C-alpha cells in the first residue's frame, strides 16, 4: 500500500519533534508499505530543521521518503506562523494533481495539528481514488477560544471551524489521539462508526538501547539513594503547573524528611520556580537539567513515583495523551496523575493514582499512599503500567491498530 502522510511539523529522531508520524511510518515501512511524508521545512518543535532550496525536495530517512515544502520561519503564535500554515496548505492544494499522480496513494492521512490541511488532503485523495484519514492531535479551533481566549467570531477561528467541520464530514475515518473526543466530533459532522482512538506510545528499541543519564544527574541520585523520590520530567512552563508541585513539597517538608521532589527539564518558568524554592526554604525540592530522550528510561529508574500535573483546562475533557504518561508506565513506576480529565489509562490499568489537581489534599494523599506501600507493592503497581504499554502502546502495536481501523 502507498501511504501519503501530510504533517506540517513532522520530525524524526535526529531533527526532533514531532515524532509520531516518523514512528508510525517506520513501522509501516517494516510491514512492506511505501510511505511518503510531506512536511514544512521549518517547525518550532524541531531542534534541527532541514536545509531546503526548492519545494518538493526529498530525502530518505530510515526508508521513509520525506518531502519538504518551503514555508518560512516564524516565532511564537502570531501572523508569521499563520502565514506558514497558509503556504503549506496552498502549495499542497495547488499541486494536488501532481502529488496524486507521482505518489499514487492508496491512503491519504492529514495529520492535523490544525484542520486546514483537510482541503488538500480531500483533493489529493479524490484525484488518487484513495481513502482519506483525518488524524487529530489537538482540538483546533477549540484550543484557540477555550484556552487562547480568542473570540469564536474571529476570522481565523471561523476559518478553522469550517475546516474542522469539513474534515469530519468528508473523512473515511477520524483517528484521534484523544480518547473522549467522539461526542464533540459527532456534533461537528462526524458520522457514527468513523471515530478511532489510536494513542501515542513508546518505541521498544529506544528502551532496549537506552542511554545513561548525564554525570550530573548520576551523582545527584547517588547522593539521594536513600530518599523517596517524587520525580517530574518535562517542560517547565505555566501550563505544567509546577507551583502545585512546590506547594506539595513545602507541605511535606516537615512531615516526611526522607521524601524529596525532583524536577527534571527546562522552560521559561524554571528560573522563577527555583527562586521561589530558595526564597521559601523548600529544601526538599531540587531542579535538574533536561536529559536526552534516550536517557529517559535510565532517569525513571531513579524515581520512586512519577508526578504528572498541569493547569486545569476544559480541553482535558477530551482525555490525556501525554508522552510522559506512556514513558512513566513503561518505566514500571507508580504514577500520580494530577489532571482534571476523564479516566486515564493510569486509572484504567491500576498503575497509579489519578486525582484532582486543584485538590492539594487529594494529591498529597496520593503521594502518601504510594510512599507508604511496601516496595514490593509499589513494584507490582508499576509493573501493571509496563504490561499495559507492552500489550497496547508500543508503536508496532499502534501502527497495526491504525491500519486495522480502516481495513
């Protein structure tokens, strides 16, 4: 089968995020399918962007053909970023016949970080006689008005809403990363039976060939090997709500001197959080630099439980699909999942405790509960998560789920 994957921000392990198109495509290539990814030449998510002189320049990355469109650089979420979206969509749409003829897709996937890509995807699929799959990462335009504060009548929001409705109406299947989005999608035109939930997951080889954590981290954990470590890894932005973690650390300081909170990562809020911890004497809170992606498995070996939290958001009603959730589960440690969301796989598989992020007592009690367990009980709880990931959330399994849903 020829698979055409349209994803403006698609990356690779060398370039950086986002990884999902690469991981799924690599599995499909292993299965004997031909996969072409068309992406923009610039993404704020990547650590390294390709150098592209002409549109439709291509390269082979692990058997996947990457085709690049020149879209231009941008910073932030302003007009320049919107213009790069317009360039990507326009170039795809105007070249739809050329793309359909050259790549002869049997399957066209619009991997939609924003829904405007539905228009060229629909056109290419029609010209090629292919199935059209609309893949949803983020709930645009709901993100714009529910979180970003934009008016529903803003022309940009209106354009996104029209595109989203068109995608749901015309796709053959809608593959959603978010498990509880079906009701919303049906309200916006998705027919019954077209919703499929295929979440994110882990790559087994990355865990089998994991790197060691940096020396700075190794020394720190050696010094604190007798402490109970509540570990957080990931971004340090306002959306990560790490002040809540500091509040809990401060509360536990006198109650349990053998418990420490370790925040691993980086972000705009990190200097302020570190200053707050110092000013308020939260001496059981420690901040470490981020580790490479391949060192996450080793990092998790040093945590006694993984702490996940975020700001309360109406968008979480559609469910959670955070990479750190699958990593924590694969790490075989209990997870404290403090998110205002419907049942997560943490609760479903019994590999941790899900709690209300706004209820400090509830979160603190969850940490206390895991702390009070016998080590064998904690290991058993964590192992439930690892078993769940290995059975359902490896990318080899997810790639099968994806294609099985459209056969």
